[in-house]
């Protein structure tokens, strides 16, 4: 969830929404709320690459903006399963 204070509501613009990320611009700041797939997800490497490629493309259009990135980034692409603790 991404919450923007009412005092910034006039300056906020929703740029992109997918099932894996939300991108909002507030003044000269880009806020990205990102959910990367867990290590046990099917095709996780392809999905992570697609997500990051899309975000890089989007960010290239806003190269002079500051970026705040948050969300669930707890992914280990070397693990076979979300429950693999080895």
C-alpha cells in the first residue's frame, strides 16, 4: 500500500500500477512500492527480470527525479523454495 499525505495530493501523480509494483510521483520524487516474487515462485527469475526491466525503462523517463524504493525485496534468487533455509 502506498499512502500519500493530503497536503501532497495535488502534487501526486500515479505513474504505473501492476500486480507487483506501484509508482507514484510527488513533486520531484518517485516513490516505488515493489513486491518481488518469493524464491519458490514459478519463473521467478524471468518475472524479476521483467519487473526490473520495466522499472528501469520507467525511471529512464524521470532521470532527474529522486527515487524512494520500498516494499518486499526479501528475495534470494539462489534458493529453490521460500521455505528452503539451507
